[in-house]
C-alpha cells in the first residue's frame, strides 16, 4: 500500500482553510493494495472520518441542503442543524457550508465541541479571534480566564463578539458548535449545562433583536437527543426553527458513490453502483458504512476500475466495517486483546435512554502504559488521537472512537459494552464525584464515605487497570476512613480509662462516706468538728461525682461512635440485622445525652434507616416545588417548575388532572379546607384559583410585583393569603378574587405564609431572617420573632393555634410560642438548609424537608428526632401531612412526589409512568377493553385502564423512541412506530410481540389501522404513504402526492377502509378504491405543519392538530373551509384520537398535556 501523510499544522499547508480550534486529522491517503498498481491516486472516500474543507472537492450529494444553509446565513444568526447519527452533519458544515462561504468571501471561522466543560470549550474557540497574537501557552491561560468570566458574567459573551468584530470589521464570523449533544452525554452538571445554554441563547437572541448578522452560530446535534432538548423550554423554543438533514434520495446517493471516483477517472464495473445502492438503502445511519465500504473497495481496485469481486471480498456495505475491525483485532496478541477491550470501553459513553455515544478519553484515563496500543489503533483508523489545551494550562493527548458507526455496528464492541455497562455507568458517577472533590480543592469532606466507598474499594481491587485515573481519589478516601477508625480506637481507650477512673472515684466516695459516718458516731462532743469535716467531704465527693459523670458522658459518646463504626463494619460483611442493632445502640446513647449526631453515625443511619416511601408519583417534567394534601386525605396537589399543577389520587397514585395556565414556574400550591379549591402562586407574579373537581380556572389574582412564593387558605375557605418576593403579604377574598389588604414590614422576600385555624392570625417567614405575626382582620403587625441566623424558608402553625414551627437556611427548625413569641426549642440534625416544615393535625409531630435530600420526623413536644426518611435524589422542597396524621407527602427537585407512612415509614409500593415525554396515544374502540395505549420517547409502549388509570402492562422491544401507536378496532392488536425505523404489531391482551415490519427509512411517526384490522397505513418519510397487510406484513402499495421535501406527520384511515387522510404542510384525502387518482387537498393550514390527524368513525369529519398548538375540525362534505378551531395547547399537537361515537376528541401535545374536547361544540371538557 502506497501512502502519503498530510500535514497536521495549518502553518505547513498555506492553502488550507483556517478554522480556529479545529484539528485537521492526520490522514493516510490510500492508493491501492493490488500488485503492479502504483499510480499514486489518492482515495477520494473518507472512511469513517468526516469531510472537511481540504477534501471538499470529493463531497457530493448535499448540494441542495448546503445552498439552503447558505441562504440561512443571510437571514438568521442561529442555525441549529439536526440529523440522525451518521447522516453527515459535520461534513455538511465543514466540507459544504464553509467552502461556500470562503468562496463568497469576508468570513472567518472557529469551531468547538462542548465536551465536559462547555464554557472552556467555547472560550478556547474564541481566544484566537479575541486576542489573535497570543502564543499557545498564553492562549490556554486566556481561555481559562475567559471561561470563568462567562460563568460569573464578568465579561458578557456579547462583549467578546463585539471585540472580535472590532478586530476584523470587514469579516463575519461563523461559530461552529459541533456535536452539540455532548452537552447531554459528557457534561454531567445540569446547572452548568443550563447556564451555558442560557448565556448562548440570550446572546444570539439579542443579536436577532438587533438584526445583527455579524456572528452566526451553527450547531450540529443528533436527532435522538431531541427529547433532552424538549425538556428544557428555552432551547426547545429555539429549535422550533431547526434545519433537519433529510435522507438522501437515490440520485444523491448515486452521486456520493460515483462522482468522487469520476473526478479521478476511475469507473465502477457494470451494475456495481446499482448493487451498492440496493445494499445501502436509505437509512441516514448507513452513510458511514457506505463511505467505509467505498474506501475499502478503493484499496482493491484493478487499475482504474472498481469490481464486483473486490466488493464481495470486503464484505459489501453491511460487512465491510465489521470485517475490517475483526481482522485488525484478530491479529493482536491475547494480552493486547485484553488491553484493547479496556481501551474501547473507556471510549464509549453509556446511553441513558439514548444510544451509546463516543467519549473523549485522556492519556491518564487509559493508563499511559496503554498508549502504544492507542497509536496502533489510530494507525488502523479505528480511533482518532489529538492534542489540546486543558483548564490546567497544559496539553494532554486525547483519543476517541473514529465514528459512532463503529459503536453501533462492530459486534465485538457491543458485546464488551453489554458486559461492562453497569461498571461504566458507575465509573462515570465516580468521575463526577472525583471532579467535585478536585473543584473543592481536594477537601476531605468531598471524599467517598459509607456504601459508596465500600463499592469503590471493591471495584479498585477487582479492576485496578480500569481505575488508574481514579485510584488517588479512592485511596485518599480509604486513608481518611482508616484515620477516623484509628481515632475511634483511641477514643475507645479513653473510654476504658474513663470507666476505670469513674469506678475509682465512686469507691473513694463510698470509703470517705463510711469514714464520715464513723466519726459521726463518736459522740456529740465532737459534733462541730465532725460537721465541718462531713461538709468538706460532701463538697469533695460532689466534685468527684460531677467529674465522674462528665467522664462517663464522654465515655458513653465515644462508645456511641464505637457502635457506629462496628455497625459500618458489619454492613461491609452484609450482616444487616447486626448492623442495625449496633446503630440503635448508638442512637439511644445520643438520645439519652441529647447530643448532636456525629457525622459518621448520620451517614450510617442514612444507609440503614427503616423509613421508605410508600408511593412515588412520576409525571412532572421539572422539579416539584410544592405539595398539599386535601383535608379528607384523598387528594394530592403538586406544583412544579414545569409550570403545571397536577392533581393526584393519593390512594392509587393515579393522575386526575393537569392544570396549565401559569406562564412561569409554579412555586406554591394549597388546597382549601372544604376540598373544593386549589390556589397556586407562580413566578409569573400571579395567584390562580382553580376548581379542584373539574380542573377549571376560576380566578387570576394580580397585584404582586414579583414571584409569589407562598399561598395559604383560611380554615373557612373564604380568604387567601399570599407572600411574595416583593416583600409584601396580600389578603384576598377567595370567592370574588378581590384584594382586601396589603401587609408591609418585611425587608426581604416573603417566602412562606400560614393562617391560624381560627382565621385570626397570619404568620409569615422571610429572607430577612425573621418571622412576623399579624392580625388577619386589621393587618396590624403583632410581633416579630428573631433567632434564626439565616433566611426563613417555611412556617407552620399548629392546629390549636399555640405553636409556630419555622425552617431556615441555617439548617435548623425552631419551635415558638405564638402567644408570647418566646423560642421554645431548636431542632438540629439536617446537614443542609431546611426548605419546608409541617405540623400534624394532632399537634404531636413536625415533618421537615431539606436540601440534604431527606425528610425528618420529630416529636413536637420533646424535640426528639423520630426517624429520617431517605429516597429522594435531590432537594426535598415541600412536605405536607394528611389530615389524619398518618401520611406524609413530599415534593422534590428530582421531579417526583413521594407518599410515606408517617407512623412506620414502611415501603408499600412505587408507582411509575413513562420516563420521557408521551409522543402518541390511542383509545380502544371496542367498548370492552376500555384501554389507553401510550407511546413514549422512553422507547416503551404502556397499556392503561381507561377508567382507573392503572398501568396494565409495558411493552418493550423498540430500540429508540416510540412516536406513534394505534389500537385495532376489535381491541385485540396494537401497532407501534418508532425512531428505530420499525413498525411492531403486538397482542394487546398478552403484550406479546407478533411481528416487526421493516422497510422504512424514516421513523414510523404516523400510522393507522383499518377498521377490519387487515391493513396498516404508515408514513414513509419522503412524502409517500405505504399500505401494508397487517396479518402477513406484506407491502401492498405506495401512495405519492405530498411534497417530497419532508415526511408525513400524521395519517388516518376511515372506518370503512376506503379513505386515507394524511398531512405534512397540507392535508390530503385519498380514495383507496381509486389509488391512482389525485388526492383531495384541504385548505386552511397555510404554511403551518400539520402534526397529527384523525378521521371520525362515520367518515364525515377530519380533525387536524398543528405546530401552532391549534386543532381544526373539517367536514368532508364541505372540505373548502374548516368547521371549528380549538385553542388551548401551548405547543405542537402531536397526537389526536376521536371517540367511537364521534362526539369526543382527545389530544396530546408536546406541552406535556392531554386534553379532552367536545367535538360538536369545540369546548374543552
């Protein structure tokens, strides 16, 4: 094989387009492996590498799309490009758009990938334009500084772009953010991710408002991360105008195959191009496999011809990559094979609801002793190495898999990942903990402890080679634990010594007492003297007693620590019961002496305590900020940062209503005493009053100038009190919504309010560290309670009106006498700030929720800690106790609501729903099964009881998000379509998979079943519709007529099986009896995308859901104008279903709600 190495430094190749911060790969230009062929022709195909400006002359097939992107640079400053893995996103930008802009002139380019630290990656890409004359070392240091400035907003990003524009006033800048999904795969800190997105989006939003096009941001992202994007509304809003890379048609694929070879006057043997086209199909993910196969084929060319024989030798399109990788692997020695396995599993980021992705690993990650093998793999073109600056002002060598196609298609690597998936997922969590330790200057408090350390110690013994980079972190954690154990051993010695001293003191005291008594009996003559001696002896004995008691107390506390350490050792040996007994012994000692929990005991009890949640309610798409339980104990109401309020059945966990209407996060919710009304406070500065039974909005109360953080309803359900960040408290008439009065006096945000049971008193907690007591009737301030050392987050009044409980940022809970304002006691035990407190109706119990992720249950009268409930993965932000004082409900920033048994803490059950948004639903029409079927981006289909909401079964089998489901008319069959490009047929009753239909080259986003259960209609992704035989899976016919620029978003078939309705930018009605005739087109949607469509059972009515959130109703007898337009959804209407009697519409939307409508009137039911 003849080869030429291309240079890797821009300065060496002056003709190379300069893209700052982009590393041109050092590529081997392959000529031919055949004997007697030495024409030195470079290979025009790129294998698994993407194309770049240097080889753009060989990049074909995307000319139309590149022109579209070019036009967007004249009208937009943010161009998000979305496409499947392997669809050529990076190549389109680097080898398509960039060369076109170079030709146009006056453009400069810079490039970054978000990686683990997106702020630093962005800064690194901007420094060469921001300060162009720095050497490499200074550039790295400047990037580090700039990264910090972006994070704390010292230097706004817009100012940096302004300086760049000033440096080159005649040039526009293209900022390329490649592999944007790395924000979700490699950046594990959600707060960092959101902050980065906020800064980036706000900057370019400002540019847009100013009509400034001097800087254009183009991002490339995999389509399977769309679910992650939609979970963050600011990014979801921007991506409404994304630019999707569609599948290539046959002619474009032909250009990809033929034209690069034609440029070098090399031909394909007759029929070979058609053969390759048949093999590749139209799956966008097959493009890397095609390009790799063509590269291998080029090596085996015969002179100026590519042959069938050579194509068969490489294993054709489907086998070329696998065969190549297997061949390279087979030639390694056994010891090298094991090292290669360890290398490759470190180069894969395990997917969480998405496909596995590539991970950039450093030389340290892989152990430097393995770097010789890394170089061999790089020479074999299976991995790519690079060198770049880091935050530590040093350069590190890095490596990554050459393309994710290798992860998807090489069977050996998939097998390794299946075996090591659990380990790799755990290792990524360990790396996050290590990173936090490093960011905290290696503080001992950030080291591993308890069960986490035990697991790390075990893994280090099992797999030392895979944990070389984490070894120091684990070993220092072990050393710190051993140091504590040694200290405890010394304390035990002190305990033994204290016992001996206490015993000696006691014996001395007894002996002295005996001596004193003996002297008393000598006689009255010596009474005065003896009395003096006796008093002196008593004083001495008392001093000895106090000293002995103190020594005993300290010895006992040391003994408690010893019990705790023994418990931890027993846990390590899996002797859980013995460990629990030891922990109880330690706890009893601490209770006896009313001592603070030692840190080690707190950590131990956190692992083995008995309290657990009874129910887990999943459904909110963002953190749960507030919860409330109805007086009858049957209903829970939760408020979330996802802007919704959800109403749940406490007994079954069933979701009853989702209330939408707030424009910002919901901060507080409360249920009236009579169980009829919900009141909610929001970031949008309003209070909303809702009917609990129907979910309808009754009033909107406006008047606060800042977010409403607390709401409370009086016992007679007539008055609302609200507390706001505008430092005021407002009193409202619940029935009329009228503002009665405003109370002022706090100097900071009012975070919590509570009304006494008799309706006479308001108590408010504020971020000015105080609690104020007010007369509700007059608004007069009665008193101010001070004592907390930090912000007051929550207040609660006992049922008898005598006691106030407050929770604070100072990690404590305080109990106060409401009448006098005196502080009764302070409860300590939480390791972080206290967010919420509640008093049980019987006045015996306090429940608190904290930033330490726990709920604590306390005895109100004594202040004793009864139990700690753990189970939430994030801050516990709200707690509530049922009216019968038996149940606790907690809301957390882990997006869940948990229901607990207050008395026992017993774990009864966990209710779970979909783990990602619901993309499609269907209602059974047979009148017997009474079933809802839902498809979700969590890759599953769920079957639910329509009447009770109970989950009946979960169907798994799809390898990617499910975006369409349908139930046959007889209620026996489910059909599902997925982004894994398959349609599956299921038995509804058993959940068994019957068959899989393949042949689509786009997702089965839209599908429908005919009334007789014989036919499936599905979207084919290129504007066509396919008709299938449901029983055999055979393709019957293909209907064409829609614009082929994109997919059909929805299709539906009439009850008699004669009519099909389909949609993309228009709605078409097809007659299946005369499939060759032109379809009827319905007007009224203009340029709005029609996302969902359904036809009524009687075949007379069509209902369509649009991207604008509206639903339109049409009569097929008068198709020129719609009958009704239904408004209520805030985002795409993604799914529609019409009831069997044609009276009701059910709609599902990407605003995460399901709405039920009256079809005749258009009213929301």
